[in-house]
C-alpha cells in the first residue's frame, strides 16, 4: 500500500498543530511537516536580522520577495527530529515558543499575503514527494491544495471564536489579555481570508472541534475521516 499525504489547515487558534502531533500516535510510519513554521522561521529570522525589520514596515520590505530565496539568504534550515520538522537559523535551533509568539504569528500572516511564494511552493511540493516515498506525511499549514493538489485528505479545522480565544490564552499564558488575543485572532482571520487561505474545496472535509474538550477528542474527530 502506498503512503498517504494528509493536509491539515484551519482557523487561527483551532488547534491544528496539537492535532497534528496527536495524529503521530495513531498513523503508523508518519511524520509532520510544519509548513507554517517554514514561514515562521523565515519571518523570525528576518525580524532578528541586522536590518531589524519591524512588524510595522514588514509589509513593504517583504513585498514581491521570493520566499525560497529569502530562506536561503537568512540561512533558515530544518531537520526531521522526533518525527516532525524543527527549524534552525545559521545552525542554531529556534525555540518553538518564539516561532509561535503572537508578534511572529501576526508577521507571518502579513508576509503570507504580500510575499511571492511560487518558488517556495515548488520547493514544498518536491519535499512532500520526497518524504512520501518513505513515510505517511502529515502537512500543516496554509494554501495546501495549491501547494500539493494531490493530497489524499484535505482537512479544515474550525472552532467558534470564543473557543479559539480560550485556547490561545492558554497557549500564551498570563501575559496575554482577552482583548489582545481577540483582536489578534480577528486581524489574522482577516489577513488569511484576503490571502485566500481559508478556501474550501470540493474535497475539503470541515471538522468543527468547538465542543471537543481535549486534543485527543479533536483528533478522534479527524480520525473518523481517515481510512
């Protein structure tokens, strides 16, 4: 039996990353490619570079930039460790908390709308094909049907706004306020919509996890649709 590729997208704060990690326990011989973290690593490196590009002027600085060339220039690389992608800048691993921070997440939403991703998409497609030869591949990220039209499953995770705010507040801890998290989610939702990243295709399976109190139960809802 040939290996499969599962694409998981979803609303901001719906629990995509946690579901992907939980799926590793249920899908044999599987790995996760955190597609969104490629962008997160690039944007984080850009904002930490000597030029110190800020969130305010990121939009103009990244406009029409080739994302794959930028990845090479900033020496952003990745490895598969413990069955999932981890990211490095100039040989130094980037902490996941930094990649997932509120500021970096907002910057990624801006970058995704403005930058030229065509060569990066080609790179991602080749990467998925390469890993599919050996593994079942779980891909999380945005615009996955354009990146890899031959997905065996395209799953879109949803949850209502209040539930997503609650999950993000838990992720960011005591430093996050309800109003700030809500504003951040709404802004990122708007950017994702304008970028076309919330598109539902004929083969997309929408899964609402609002009433799932744990990642295990959310994952069980996903597994119902995977043969």
